């Protein structure tokens, strides 16, 4: 590598997984990378926080790429995130319990799932077989296929290989990629299965393919939980970046991306410090990048439409509890369907999801448990009451209503609560800068599916040496996808300079 190449510098905005990954691959390819992060810890949304010995995990439910030889695993190896880390695999994704105690468990094993569903609804045998066959098909599908190389860099041989691998899945991708969970759920006459499938995989408009892929990867041991949780996972990537010679500046919020003659040349922080580099990568919030740091100068009509609020994003309330009770005998994730809706944060709720983390003993003192209760929530509701006493009162009220509900399922649990922590969409916005408190950028739906398939541009018209990475250029988000996004941006920079992209495993 030439000396000039070694001197090339890259500024990266944001120390989330996308920014850390971009930094690691930049260092692997001879660049000198500096990351500027507004928070005092790495990870962005891939984070956790401690309260009185309880660790509240804010991100990973399951991690694609957790099994050797499986898609995404090599990326985690390159980033130093998976080596020596215990992976905890679950036999089921979630259990859904209705008002009468009737339960459906989404087992990862498609044979077990099929038998279980048929026992609940024999009349839906054909529909059940169709779904479970889809899970079986996706067990061998490489979800990283569309992320391994930027589309701009794919040559005819790359496209030939891509088509060779994807053609066998053309029919299931077309069928299940454009069918929403809600549409599929409505095919069931059984009320439990109908309601379960509409909400089990996060949101009603999610393509069924995503849910099938989650179960398929769980069945192959490729969607486990990394012991230690999300922050420990992010800190491992941070160590990899620092070991490669990278630098991270914490509590360093970028105010403006500096542009000279149509070229990104650096950043100015809120403390007026100016830092210059040959390239700038924003792995921060998309809207903040385009409308604030770049002052709307490069916002095209297409981009403006993306951020006008017509596309769905996900914001949520998280009520986390530290409980002096061992809940390990309970299903790790249960959604309870309610006969009477609960009024929470201005909306009626007909279901409550409860998740415990007893499967990872590092997250709570011995014999105790961390409990999460999560629900979607409207950012605007919390924004309207922010800064008033009502904001704090409403958080406590939401928590108390949910704890009252928990009492009906776990009698006496209120007395066992030692820690109570509430995060609203404004909490996510404050600590990550994410627009409207989003937890995963654009939701993956039939409206955004083609954005994912075609890929979104990582560059802006009329602006050189600038790139974007992360969940706002990768519909559907997720930890592995944003890691690949950071990786791909460095591939683009290497291609711009006419040199081979290199990776290494520590």
C-alpha cells in the first residue's frame, strides 16, 4: 500500500454498529478513521444500561449470524464480536396466550411448529403446511446475499452468482415477500392464530418472509442471543476498532458537515471544534444528517418525500423491571391477548408483550430477573407533554398499569420489584438522535420492500467524498444489516480509489 493511501483520513459520525463497522473496515484498508459520537458509550441503539445490578438490554432479541458457517457469521468474526462469546439459542420465538389461557407457541423447528398449529386448528392444515414449508425453504436462504457487495460494484460475474443463488427462492420470495403478516393472519378462522400472526413479528405490515426467516434461522442455530447482551456486543466491536488503530471521540456531537466546492472535507462540532478529513461518513440519524448537518442543500425531492412522514417507522415505550424473583421456568417471551383493552399513552392496547432475560444470568443478580414490557407508542403524544410534570406522571402511570396487569399473571410480583425504568420515544431520540425516536429506521413493509431489494444510495447528488451508512439507508434495519452497510461504504471508497477491498479476522 502506498504511503499516500495510509495517510487518507475518514471521519465517521456515530458510534453505532454501522459507524463502528465502517471504522473497522476503514482501518483494515489502510485509512485512518475517527469516530465522533454524541453519547459516552458505543452502540447507538445496540445498547444496554445498568440499574442497581440489573442490566436492561435495549436491542438484540436474536442475532442473525450467530452460528459458524452461516450467513453473517464471517462479518461478526471480522469485527471481533463473536469470538469466545456464548450464544444462547431458544427453541421458540414467542408464546401468545389469549384471554382464556389458550396458548400458541411459535416453535423454531418447522416440524414441531406444524404439528402444534394443526393441533390448534386442524381445519387450517393446508395453510399451516404452506407456512411451515416456507420456513423450511428459508433455512438455506442467505439473508446476507443482497448485502455482501454494493450493487454499484457488482460485475457480470457477481450478478450471475447472485442470480444463481436467488433463483431457487424466486417463488417464495415473491409470494411471502409481498404478503404482510396481517394479510396472512386473516386467512385463519381460528381467532388465536389470526391474532397471533398479525402481531407476533413486530408489526402487522411486516412481510411474512421476515417472520419465516427468523424462525428458519433460529432452527439452524443462526439467530441466537449473544451472552452479555447488546452493549457488550457493541463494546467488542469498539475494541476491534481501537485495536486496529482507530480513534473515538465521545460526547462529541457534530453540528455541521463541512463542504468545499461540492466535496465533504470535515465536520464542526457543537463546541466549535473543526476536524478535517478526506472522507466523511454519516452513520447517524438520516434526517439529522440531511436536514441539519448538511442544511437541506442536498435534499432532493425523492429524499424529501422519504422524510415527509408517509413511510412507517417504529417508536416504542419500554418498561423494564428488576425483579427479586426467578422467572426462568416461564417462556422467555410471552404476548398476552386482552379481553379488555388497556388505555396506555393515549391509545387502547389489546395485547401486552412480556419478556424476561433469565436465559442470560449475566444480566441480573443470582435468583433475580429482568423483565421487559414493550409496546409501540406515538412520538407526537410524548412530544406534546415533554417538559411538563405530566410527562413524568404519564411514564409512571404507564408502568403502574402494566405492573397491575403483571399481577394477574404473576401474583405478588409488585412486591418483588426492585428496579423500575421507563424509556419513551423521546428517550431513544435523546440518546441516539434518531428521528421520532425510531428504533430501526424505516419499517420493512410492502411499501419499503423494493427499497431494500434495489438498495438505497449511500451517496448524495453533487456531493463527493461523502457517504451514508446505517438503518436510514437500509430499510428494515437490524444489527447485521447495518454492520454490512458500514462494510459496504468502505468498499465504495476503496473502489473510488481503485484498490482492492481487504478484510481480516483477528
